[in-house]
């Protein structure tokens, strides 16, 4: 059994996790832009041969600290490379580095290469050569926060290169992203039900070819002539040949049974010819019908009453002017609505605004990355006009009362919200006991608006069906009051089970929306997690941090998505350090900082347990923000309970606080009591809880507590001098 890591574009992690599990991988768990898994060598080979979603399959060899070139060299040299590479063989090194002292990836790759080559030279005087195209062994080095992970790239070249693409357009769609679109849209099931696949802007034919190979059970790597393990000394030739024979047999069987149900068109005759050439190389040209015509004249192919229309329209980045794109998207949506009743559609929009130009209501949305560009995949169920014009049932008496209350809240708050330019706020908080939920509004200065509805625990005497009905009424009423379509309303529901009420399984869309607060921009995720990435009740806390940050060094413990660090940076902090144990949250934090122009070494992100960080940190900070969870039982850190451990935590912060510094401490444990007896000897304490609650949270005045702590004079770094001067004054 060995451990592996399969990389993929961001947004595909959950799909890749399920795919690898279906191939037989064990211990499968997703990470940022990839999936960890384990199994025998056969599983790694199957991933290289059969994964439609992975970019690379890495075999980690070692993990070590590499804060400088010498440490990096030593870590690489410690591996016995004669087990992996022949002395007369060839190698290549690919390095990526992030948030580390070694910032130049080419220098990192060169040091790795030198360490390998020097080991061979010192052993027997010979050395392997460098081949950047098709080396016997491709070494992959990932350096993040001065921690190196060294792996062998078993794929050797990106797995999206299937071996059939000879020609492509100006903005090609990678094959693994095309496969993800098809899987998300449910193409395998539609094919099994007799449906057709149609791409009205087919370009080089990627979506159609991937769809045909998927339907025919052809392994995506079957036509590749090169893999990174073919020259690796650990390669099992017999095992690999057996897997190839199995895949070849499945492909022959699948292609014999494949139906000619794939239709594509493009306005550019050169693209039509390119698609035909690529289909020939892929061995599926006889199953595709490709024509030249405008996408707006697309119609269902004769003999097919259902299927999937799937396409990747231009974004206005390279293929056309941005101003013309909304018109194209609207016209495409109208064509789908008028001609494709009973079909499904999937459109990869360049961004959310282009997606909104389509005059159809999306049933689902997924964030996908086309290279470095974040796009949104929109799925539609295309119904006949009669199906969409259903009679709207009148509201129940209770729902009408709820609507009246919500409209009253909006009227009452609107002027203040506009005056203070507040785009993210709480509109309703269980104002009516029968409708137990909170409704939060997330918006931006461009007019974008989303709602987040979070169900509270219903009383035990309320039947479950009644609670579900009321929740549906909340969603409907909220959409009507704010004019927000259902797909822009995120709903978090509670389930009853062992251990009491808890929130159920969340969607895993990877969909982020950009919102505005305090003149700053933040990414929130309304569907995937219990929290959205922006705590609305801490709006005034963040504003206070901005006021206090001028000229100070800022430390953010339990940083989450680093919204507080963005505020501190905007307030003129000398630098910011954001500490959190979660790599997912730190990546999110990095995006929030970059979104507001705060990049570079001044804005440090540290993956660490807060108490462990404080034990080893030697810097002093003028402003420390501490907002811990109520409790944590992470396997990577000691258990934490805010009531039990807050004094120990704050006293540890005192040792890292500058003499005139401030600690802003908050938490959301409603029964919390500050341990003044343990803290007042070192701190002057100001209870700022009441003043820190925003007006839209007035109904939840205990939603969080907040305190400002400053060192007493004798506890400052200059305490001895202060006491000396005080004593002189007494003499």
C-alpha cells in the first residue's frame, strides 16, 4: 500500500474523490486542488489510465523543512535515487512554491536537480541527463510555508492530454474540465436513457469527443504514448500491460455499441474542420455530426426528443468584446427556451454576470476553473412554456404575516443601510416564533444580491412536517420581498437525529460570490459550510480593528478567512499575520487579501494552532485579534474550550503584545464569562460587548461578547523603567 496525491483544477475535488473511490482507491479525501488516496500500485496506474478529471498522479517520497537552498538540497539528497532512476536515465524537475522564503521556482527546481545528479556522480561518476519533454522520471517539488513535499509524477505530463487532440482553437477547453461539465450535467445517465448530446458552439469538439468516449467506456488515457512511470525503476510492466489489455477490450466493446447521437456546430468553418480531425484521431468521427451554422439557429436533431445541450461560449476575454457577450448569452438562452422543451442544458459562463444574462432559471450552479479563470457552470431543466406558467398559490395566513414583518423590517432599516453603504446585513431573526430562522442578505455595490436562510431548532412540540412547510414559506417569502430568484437563496436546514438537532449535509458546489462591506471586497460561500466566510455580527468589530490598526503590526489568531486582516491592512497596519489551522481557510484568506490588493510578504499567512504559534513566536504586535471557536477537537492540535482555556490563551498573547498594544478578544459562546480574576493582574479590561453589536442584530444582543485588553503599566516591556520613575517621584 502506498499513499498518492492526484491533482486537479480547483472545483473538481469532490468529483475526483468520487471517481477515485469508484476505481478502488482507499483512504480517499479531498484537499485544495487535489485528492489524497492510497492503495497498491495498480490503483495509481488505474488513476493514470482511467481518471477523466485528474491532472497528475503523484507518488510522495518525502516531506521535510526547506527554509533555504541548503536545507532543500539536503532533503532531496537524503533519498536513495538509485531506486527510482537509472544512472544513464533522464529526469526533469517541476517546482511550485508559495508563501515560502524560497520564492523562485526555477532556483528551487535547479537545487533539486543538483541534489539528484550529485548523488549519482558521487556514487559512480556517471549522472542522468535532463529531458524536459519525456523524461524517465519527472520529479515534482511542492514548497509551501517552507515545507517541501517531494514526489514522483507518475503521469509525467498532464492527464488532460488524452493523445487525440491535434488541433485546437484560440481558447481551448481542457479535456478534464469538459469531463467535469459532462458529469455535473448528468450526461452518462442521459445517454443510457437514449438522449443526444449537442454543442452549438463546439469549437475543436472537446465536449462532444469527451462525451462520446465517456459513453463508449473508453479509458481517457488509452491513446497516450507516454506516462511518467514508463521509465521509472519501480514500474511493473506486466501489471501495466494487463491493465492496458483490459481497457482495450472495454473500448472495443463500448465503441461497437455506441449510438451516433452526438451533434455539434460552429460559426467558424475552420473550427468545424478542426473538430472533425480531432474526432478522427479519437476514433469517434463516425458517431459525430458536425455542421457549420450560427449557435442562435440551433435546433434539436431529428429523432431526438430529449438530451443535453452543453456548451462553452466565449467569455469576451480573447474571442470577442465583453460588451457583446451578454447579448450572445441572452440569445442562446432564448433559443434553448423556445426549441428544447424536455431537454437539459449546461452552459459554462465566463462569470456570474454573464450567467445572469441567460433568461432561464438555473437548477444548479458550480464554480469551475478554466485555467486561472474562475467560471460558473449553470445547469438548466428546459420545460415547455405551459410547465413554467403554473398558478401561484396564495400565501397562508402565517406566511402573509411573515411577509408583512419582513417588509416592515426592510422599510425600517433601508435608509440607514443606504446611508452607511451596508450591503451585508441581517433582515430577520426569528421575529415570529412560528417561523424559526434567520435571513441574512449578502450584496455588493454592483447590485448583486443573495440570501442566506438558516433554520433554527424548532420546538419539540412542532411536527416535523409543519416545520418543513414553514421553512418553504420562509424561502418563498424572502424571495418575493427581495426579488431574489430561488437559485440565489441558500438554505441551511436542521436534522433531528442522535445527539439532538444538527445541520445536515451541505452542498459541495465550490461556488463563491463577491460581496462588499466597509468599502472592501470579500468572497463568501453560501452553500458548502455552516458559516459563509463573513460573520455579519462582527461588522463593527472589524471596523474597530481598522481604526486601531494604523501603524501597528497586526496578529489575527483563529483567522478563518482573514476578513479582519483585510480590515487591518486597509486601516494602515504595518503588516499582518493571519494564523489558522485550516489550509482551506488560509487559501480563502489569501484570496480575500489579494481581492483587495494586499499581496506580498507584508501579509503573512501561517498554518498553525494558535497556542502552538504563540509558544514559538518571538515578534511583538501592536494589535492582536483573538476570535476563537467555542470549542475545537481537531486531531492536529490540542483540544480547546473557550471557557476553560481563554485565560491561558490571552495571557500567552500578553507575551507577544507591544507595550502600548491592544488585544481585541471576542467569541460567540452565549454563556461565556470572562475570567477577570486571572486576567486583571496583567490587563486593563474594557467590556465593549454591547457597543459591538450591529443594529440589525439588536434581537440577539448576546450573539457575541467583545473585550479590549491593554497591558498594565508594570507589565509593559518598559515596566521596570516605569516603576523606577514612579519610585523616584515618591522620594
